[in-house]
C-alpha cells in the first residue's frame, strides 16, 4: 500500500489500541517533524467514522477519546469468545453507582440517607476495584468521610463522553397538598458547581429548583 | 454478505437473557415457593420463614418496600394513604419479629416514623391559616421520591450499552519492534534542586568555593571551544562577535584568557604585530600557551599546515 | 445494521479476539441449532480477507488460525502506542547536569571534586546521547580530560535563551527558593511556565551574573 495515508494510520492505531485514543495520543504517533495538524487528524477520524458504517465495528467518541468497538448487534456472538458471562450487577451496586454518578462528590453517609439502608462495604470496594469510582477527597466534618466520584473509566465503560450524557434524572413533584410556601428543596449539592451543572442539564431547562406541576 | 444466520428467534442473539429480566418492582413475585411464584403475600397463611427472607431480600430497604406497597395498589406517592400503608408495613414488621428474623434496624426506624406520621395525621389540624403546619407526610414523600428517582436511574445505567456485554474493543495485532524507549522528561526545578544539594554537600568540605564568575563567561568559554573544535587555527579577532557591543567583546576576551590560562587554547603570533591565531591545544603542541615565534621561524610558518 | 451477517460476526469476533481464531473457535460462537457449516465460515472469511484489502489491517492465516493484524506499512506509527514509559533520571545524573551547566566547561574530575564521588561513565554517556552535553575540548593537563559543556538543545529543552537565564547560585542556596510555595505541579515536558516563574524570580532580584554566597 506504499506510504500510508493519515486515515490508514489512524485506522490502524484505533483498531490496535484496545481502548480509546485521544487526538493528542494519535498526534504523538508522529515524529515532531512532519506531524499533521489536529484538524487533519480530526478530519481523518471523521472520514474513518463514516467508513465504518455498515461494518461490524463502529468508531465512537467516549470520555477517553475515540474508540473502535464491535457493534452491539454482533456482541451476542462475539461475547461467547470469553467463557464467563458478562457480569450482572446487583440493584444495590447499581443504585450506589447511580448516586455517586449523579450526586458526586458524595459520602457514603449521604448515599445511605437517600437509599435508606446502610451501604455495603463490599459494594464500594467493588466499585473502587473496577476503577469506576474513586475517592476524591474528604468532607470537612467530624470523621472526615471520604468523598466518592466517578472516573473516566466509568464513562468509557458505559460509552459516555461526559456526565452530561447520563440519562436525565426524573423530576421531583410537589404533592398537591403542599403550597408554594413549602420548599422541599433538593438536598444541597455537596460541591456546588459540578453538581449544579449536572442538575441543570439532567433536569432540563426552564425549571425551577424543583419544578412544580 | 452471505447467509444470514439467526441463531434464535430473539434478535438479541444466541442465548441472550430476556430483555427485561431485571427485577421490576410491582411485578416481581415475592418469592418462589415450591416452584410457584408468590405474587401476593398470603397474610392469612403460614409463611415459611425462608420465603419471607427471600421476599425481604428482594427489597433494598424500607423505602423500597414502601414504594412496592404503594405501586402495588396503583397509588400515587403524592397521595399516600399513610394509615393503610402503615398498617400493611407494620404487618410485615410484626411478622418478621414473630418469626424472629433478624430485622435490619432501618426497617424499625421506618416503622417508628410511619407510626408517628399516622398519629399526627389523626390530630385535628389548627383551623386558622396563619399557623399553617407542614403536612406530616411531606418528609416521607420527599424521601420516597428521592429514592425512586435514583432507583430508576440505576435501572437506566444498567440499560446503557456497556463494554464486555454490549460492545467489545478491537485489538488488532501489531508487528513487533516498533515501540521506542522514551527518554525521561526533566523539570528544570529538579535540576536546580539537585544543584542545591550538591552545593550544600560541597559547603561541608569548604575547600570548593564557587568562584565569582558569570554564567555568560562560562557560556562564552564553551562557545569559543566549540568554534575551535575542529582543531584548526582561527584568527584571534574572528572570535569576537561584532553584534554584541562592548560587553560581548569583553566577555569573549575574558573567556579566551581564561581558557588560555587553563591551557585549553594556544595563541600564536608569528611575529610582533602580526595577526594572532588561536586553536585548541593538542597533546603534541609545545607547552607554552602563548608563543611569539622568532622572525626567522615565522617566515616558514603557515597556520594552515601546522604540525 | 439489523441482523448481522455471517461475515459481520466473523469480522467482529476476529477484531475483538486479541489473537488468532480457528474455524472451530468461530463455529463455537453459534448455538447448536442454526450453526453454519465450516464451508460457510470459510467463505465468509475469504470474503472478509478480500474486504480488508486496501485498508490499514489485513486478515492473515497464522499457526493459531486467522488473525487481523495491522499492516507492516502502518506499524511504525501504530507501534508507538506501546512506547516504553520513561524511567526517571537519577539524582546523580541531575547533579552532574547541573554542575556542567553552571561550571562549564568542566572536566569529569572537577565534577567529582565537587560532588565528592566518582562520576558514572553511563551518566555522561546518557547526557551526551540526549545531546544536552557535549565535549568542547580537552584540558591540557595530564590525561587531557574532556571539557564538558551544555548545548543549544539543553537550552531549548529547558526553555532558556542563554545560561544567564538560569537563576544565580545565591538564590538556589536560599531555602525559600524552590520551596513548596513554588510548587510547579507535575513535570510537564519542556516547561514554559516553570521557566517563566523562574525568570520572573531571578529577574526581579536584579540578578547579577552569578551572585556568590
């Protein structure tokens, strides 16, 4: 094939990488002299993405960059390459994960408050081991509980580009018997901005703190 | 593309589980007792402790159980009939304690909360609107809603296409031998910290004081050596930059003197007032750093073919 | 893409497998009922092989079966994905480099005198290979030791215009300098910012050449 085109180099790298690659990682494959521009790489990736249409794989953007993945339609057969069935996660684990994803950074105690039951230590351990969740700090209250947040690996695993791609949270409705004077108030988001953004996106716009219906 | 191969009727593939095999509250049997699903709790019947345990295990705590009780009756959380729900809830709790099942503390706390709400609902509410009192159910409703939204979010996250189940990354093989060993990156700060440590150690010996020399002089010394690195003679005056003004000339002159003093260079002047030539000292060269040749010797001397 | 074709299933499996697959392994991806024939699989593989022509990867038969691999032409770029992570330089190397920078031209013996220990040959070799240091001459003393000096590349790497941009020794000795308040974060390759700070500090003090003590 002679000297490979930019698109071929990107294709080879993305097919071989086994995980997402950022534009910068792709740029780093080229020596300093003769390094293509970011725009050229981006254009090659876009051409590649279209080229994958109708094939067994697709090129998708996730938090960690661009990734070639086997299409969902083929997964049932391909999954049989590996003996173990894909893991199913308990509701307790998924609820804990959901709370960390939507309410991060969050302490274990805050998770317990919302779920109404103690958080199983093993669940948090599993989430940490899978590197879906990590400790990002400690809340400055007695006991200095750990603050948990999701990782880029979590986003990559679930094919998300950012937390904004999470399915929107359901709204909280005010009971009919409550007048406006009663502010049920969303429990204050621990670390303001991150969560404020998340809420704004997930709960839709043009809605008060707790949309009244 | 060749023959379509459809392994089973389900489009999910060979042996995919039913699409919504996940537990769905409100449709989930309490338990499977001797092969048949137990859809409503037979309060009037003996319940094997095992079955009750399974039943309780299906719930993620008191809020989940309450949501189940509400949804089972197609009630809206917002209009929760506290009296009826409390009675049902208490039935379970009583049953559990009768059976001496280990009851998680959360269930008892919720029981107490429900009883309190129920009794407050029974109290006559003050007639005047000024002292409007919060509905006793408000906090419970808020908690139920809050829990429910994350319960649903968990189901949605579970439904997201994910690696190892719905997608697989590709891993094409790569011919070996093309990866490189990268040199480490270094921070100038690291270099300076290292130097500080050396200086601290050197100070202990005090025999090595760092002299007062400018770095520009040191740099110029290196440059002069580089200019002469081919071992050839250069005309002395050619070593001076003319675009750096007086300071440039001075620093270059000092550098040449310093290098000559250190016997790295030799200066040669064939005869008085003739152009001075400079070159690197070589082992074969005579020991004098600065030679002024005698007029006779100078007559034969050719800088370009120096022995 | 609807129900996947046999060819798509083979393509997905071969790309995801991370190694060669035999025809039997591919056959085993299908449930007993509705399993295609070996011939059908072989035909699909042949079609796939041709389909890969002119792309960044190729389908080749190796001892272990069929494997998708990056073409040799693209390998020089793709192989860089697995560049070996750099080790850190030793303290001895950094000290040697610092002494060459500040005391050039300098012999190995002089470095040893100041450091109080012998200079490892490998260290000088590494610095020469990195082209941060070079031999600019020989001191005319017995043994004619090499005179070492820093290079233009050294200045470029550390973002210096000239050696005079290095902070004077007096400042380096000051315990407050380079202290934690000057935390410059992770070592980024060539460090524009770091150096901007340093220059600001050194220039602010009306730096003479090399202040003593």
